[in-house]
C-alpha cells in the first residue's frame, strides 16, 4: 500500500515538474506557477510516505502557501504576456537537453545504483514533531537563532529594494 | 514489484533536480527560471529526508527545515530584485538584460 502511494506521488511530482519547465500547451508563467503548486503538494505526499509529517506540513504551509502566493503576486504585478512570440535558439536547446540528460544518466546509473547505498537499510526513523523540536532547540539552537536574523535581514533588504527612490 | 528503498527516492530526487536545471537552461523568463531553482531546492530536500529516514538520523530533517526557511527568504529577495529590474528595464527576459555583456 505504501509502495503504491510512493509510485503515485513520484509520478505526479515528476509529471508536474516537467509541466512547470516545458508545458507544450502554454508558455504562460501562471500555468507554470500552478503546476509548481501541485508539484509541492505531491512532494509533501512523498514526505508523508517517508514518515516526515512535520516537514510535509511545513512544505504545504511555506512553499505551497507563502512562496507561491509571492510568485503569483509578482506575476500579477509585472503583467507578463509578450514572451509567447519569442523564438528559441535551437542549438542552445539541443546542447542543454544533452547536458541535462547526461547529468541525469551519470547520477543515476554511475553514482546511485552501483553504490549500493540503500542495500539492507531498513526505514527506521519516525520524523515525529517532538523529536524534531527537541533536536532543533538543543543541538541546533544557534543555527535556529541565526536563521531568524537571516529572515530579518531579508525582510529589511526586500523593503529597501522595492522602494521607489531612497531618501 | 520490488520493495521501495532509498534508491527509489534518490532517483526521483535526481530526476526532479535535472528538471530544475532544464528549466533554468531552456526558459528565458526570469520568473520561470526562478521556479526551476525552486524545483532544484525541493529535489535536495527530498534526498535529505530520504537519507534521514533510511540512516536513522534526524539531522537531515533539521537541515530540510533550515533549507525551507532560507529558500523562503531567498525567494522574497529574488522577486524583489526582479520587480526592481522590471521597473528599470520594463522586461523580465534574460535576453533583454545584456547591458553588462562585453
């Protein structure tokens, strides 16, 4: 049953990821953003099959919620519509496709599969929120505080960047 | 059908990462290139969570927590940069942003 869910969510994640980058029916950024939301939700499903329930919830809340709303706001602000008539550079596309397929083939068939990294490893850990919180507030307390400072810096930076003119 | 193991998750993560790279290479719209970056970050998150589960070590999930936070900050700053750029050049296309080209 769990394997079935893995294959379902993995196929949906990859399909939606493909439709984000190369949708054959539409070049609109809004379509890409919508498929990105579906991709995030399916990835949260994959996290649930890995028993990482807290990460799955955060994925939905932060990515599918906050980040995608930000994306859609910016698309709405910029009012992008003229990219449909641009033509592509065929040589660039060919070279890019070959490079990416090469990277994927090397990673899968030369690195992951021969390494036997998952041989006789049983899924053990349960990503319970209690254990994760304990880890976060004991061993990782300093990085946690630094991340909060980083968020503050990002907030100030965004306000500064989006002001019309600095006085 | 064989038992789903660590390799399955890693293969899915690799393919997702390559889709992200493909998006950055193929698309010429800055916003869609940004979505490709998000795909790559999510692929890394999937690999970290699966390593965490199969190696009986919770540190991977803590790392994913930090990555999600940093990615949210990164998206906010990046989109603000794109908006500022659009205000100056009236375009979000990489081909129109060549003023630093020699």
